[in-house]
C-alpha cells in the first residue's frame, strides 16, 4: 500500500470508530479485506508511552496523523515490536501507527491522547471593587492555569449595560503577561481615555460617568494545555466621575504595630490604588534604613495595605519608602497626573521616593 492508501485507511478508520454495533463490525471487516491488511487483533496498539504490535517480522511506522514519522527506538522481542518515541506523545494530538508485515500486508491504528489537565478558572479580577473612575486604565486578570497567548482579544467584550451593546475598540491590544503566564494586564485604550488625543476625539472615551458596564470573557478561551475556561466570566462595574488627582501619602492613615509583636503595619488610602504596584512600590525600612522582610496583603478593594514582618518589630522609628511610580486607577502617580498638557510649562517635580514614618513602642 502506498502512503495515500495509508492516509485513506486512517481517515476511514477514524470515521468508522464513531459507528456502533454490527454495522461498524461489517465496515471494519470490509476495510481490512479491501486493503489486504492483517486482522485487527494483531495490528498496532497505543499505550501511554509507546506503540506495540504483536509481530516481530515487519516494519512499524508511527507519526502524527498524516504527518512525518516520529523519531524513536524500535525494540524487537519474541512478543513483537515496540516503538518508543524520542519525545513523549502530546496530549490532544492524534497519531497513527502503520505496521507493514513481511508479506506486504498492512494494518493501522489511530489514537488521540486525551488532555489530562484542569479547566482554567478566572480566580480574581482587580480592581476588585464594583466602581472605577471613568478614566480608569487597566484590569488585572488572574487565572488558575497558564493561558493560551496570541489573538486573545477576540475573547473579550466590554458591554454598555444601558444599551446592551459592546463598546467599539475599547482595549489596547497588546498582550502583557506575568512570567508564569497566569496574570494578564488588560488595558482600556489610553488613547481613548486621555482627553484630546485623536482616538478620544474620534471615538470618545471608553467609559462614561454614572454608566454601568460588564467586562465579558468568552468560555472558549483555552489554557496552554488546550482546556477551555470552566465557564463564561463577567465583571460588572459602574464608572464614577473622572479622577484628576494624584495620590498623596501625607493623607494616608498609618496604623503602627506594637514593638515586640508581629502585628501588621496598616496603611489606609483615600481611594483605591493600582493592585500590582502596591506589591512592588512600598518597602518597609527599619531604624538603620534596612529593608524589613515580611508578607504584604492588599485588602478592602485596594484601599488598604497590610504588612506582617517575619520577625517581631523592634522598637523605634521605621519608615515606608514609596516609589513615585505608584499609581491610582486612572494612572495618576506621585510625580504627575496621567493627563499632562505638554504645551504648558510646569515646575520640575521631585522624581525620587517618598517616605512615611511610624514608631513602634
């Protein structure tokens, strides 16, 4: 049999495998008779990590369906031939094995290795609250598994709940992933959120104050392992008036812990701040200005930052160093507003960190 015959046999076998009962048996018998093949009982069989045929007198070929033969080793024993691939079989991939006996007759088997992985879930969305300023910039989406990357924006819609219609071109279509592939930073398009920019003028802002919206994620988005989301996801929120004020650490509330304890240091903000930056822009320093090791947690819809030291607090003055890049939900940071009129001269701003002192007693 030539290669075309093998491919035809494989395709037909795949169709037959979906039939039932005596009709399936009849077709299978006819198939092997027409192709001059061995009976199915002595054809190739797939296992988790190899393919075996109960005959040691012939040639065994294993390949992806209609693809090139795989590299691997053939072991010949009295029990037959066993093919072990150089690289493991892939979950979700369909393979075919063809055995050509010494008499020229052939038999084939087709097998798809099941995907043994969990369906991914959307664990958290930040901001976690149900309100954002109308000039809000980004969402952080946390998944339980590594998600498939590339052309992901077809899985997203931003719905205006007043009309039930999707917003036109709401996202900045640049994929920004964490190193583990489980956290996506999803930007609303800055060119529409910044007043006076071309897209803002042509299409208008993405969000309007006092309107309700739903961020929707389609359930057909798959993980890297090929499993689709367990369910469609939806985050509903309301847009509040735009925010054109900078975060101001002097207005934060500092709850200092007791010396000798491991009670948390608590910072409470006037408004929600950027979830990811709250994990990188704040550092606790001891009286010698050395970093204090500990665990932080962002709570109360990103309006509170809690830090628990690994060791009990020492007595005395401590400081929190705050990077100027810390932003609120509208992208305003400690150095400047997100919307800056570059045509108007401004006084130079201090681009270094800010500090908050607290005393443990």
